[in-house]
C-alpha cells in the first residue's frame, strides 16, 4: 500500500521498499528510542541507515504503521518466532510506538488488531511482548485487548524477561 493521501487515521502493513514507509519507520522508532520507555537515547547512525533494509531481508519480520492523513503517528515492529510446545509460529511484538499527540485515541489498539490479523494469516498460535512495569498506560492497553502475564504453573510465577548483550 502506498502512503495514504487522505485525512483520517489509516492502519496498514508497512512496505519496506516504499520510501515513505521506510522513513516513517525510522523516524517513529527514533522517537521511541529517545523516550525513557525506549531507553532515552536516539537510534545510532548504523541503525538509522540499515534498519529497514535489515528488516526487509528477514521474512519473519513485519511492521504496521499508523498515519493520520499524511503524518506517521504509530508503529509496531514484529518478529515471528516459534512455539515448540504448540509446534506453530508465534509473533513477538517487538516495538510499539504512538506519538504523544495521538495517545489515548486507540491508535495502539488499532495497530495491534492489524498485527493480530497478520499473525493469524501466518498461522501463529499467540502474540508475545515485553513491557516495563512502570509503563502503566501500555499495560492497561495490553490487558484490555487480552494480553496476560506468561506462566506455565501458577506456583512458579510469571516468566521474567532477561537479556545478555553479546559484543
């Protein structure tokens, strides 16, 4: 789909080969990275230059954009993984970005609805995501649309998200 020319909110799957979509993706992700919820630092030059090309090279990646008329206002980046227990794909919602000017207008909910539709087309068994405990508005959104803490046995508690950087 080409960049919408009409006014009003439009939600659609990004085309990594479309210059307007590519620019919107990088700009929105940079805005998110600069926010405390995204780490508080701008994207590096390498990421800005190579991100869209790297996503396009990975068939398991897809992104959803939100435009309000010609203005990009939201982004969700997703990476397909695999559930060994279900022996089916899963989709990890990796980044969710909504510009401050459009928060509280259900932009995130609408983008995640499109993500769910794409995940179902791919035969995915579930969506996963990580969220910081201090991001209460995001947690409310995710819970409202059906996300819940991950646990296999309540006696063992919810799963924790851990990381180890590789140099």
